[in-house]
């Protein structure tokens, strides 16, 4: 089973929206149970629901999300095949956890956007959430297609 993890700071805005968009896209594009998608935050307070603005932005695309936040841990990282982070800061934080954990399994680790940091919309009103979900709807399929091609070829 392929495991994909999205990481942001609090796990209430960007990464749960990316998780929800990915699950929705996968369910409408591929019919497989070989992909596990989750999200976490480098500074997350566990069991916090997604922000209301995130839920509204997702609903505008007919995407439902009712997950709760979880903090990024070495154990969670060890379970992943592919990890996408929202910023270079998240990339460095995740790399530090990996280096300290001394694991044999190394997930593929990269920023979700190939060039830019994806800004935190927290506290900036509804529009940045809507814009971010609109960006995820295009960006996530582009970033995931190489991994899914490998998965479907091995099936």
C-alpha cells in the first residue's frame, strides 16, 4: 500500500485540505484501496478539527473533511512512502526528525509546490483558503501522477 502524508504547521488548514483534495481526487480518478492519505502538523495540537474556513473552502468543491489534527512524529514518518510539505521550513523540520530517528526506511520527501512555499491562510479570512483549495485541485494531481503511474503499473 502506498502511504502519502501532507505536512503543515498546525494540521488544521493546509495539510488537511491537501489530504481531503487528494482523497477526493483519488476516489474519482482511481478505484483502488492501495493508497493511504493522511496529514500532520509540525506544531499540531492533537485532535483539533480543521478550521471552519478550510471546511467551507473544501465544501465549495463538494469535498468533505471531518478529520482531526495530529502532531508529526518519527513513528508517523516511518509509515510513509511519500511526504509532501507546505514550506521549506516544514521540509527542514521533517528532515531533522528523520535524521534523529535513524530509520532504515526513507520516504520520498519534497515540497508540495515545486518552487514556492504555500502560505498559511490562518487568520486571513476565507479568500486565501478558497485560493489554496483551487490551487490544490490542480497541483496535487500533477505532483501525484508519477507515483500513481508506478503503483498502477505494479498492480
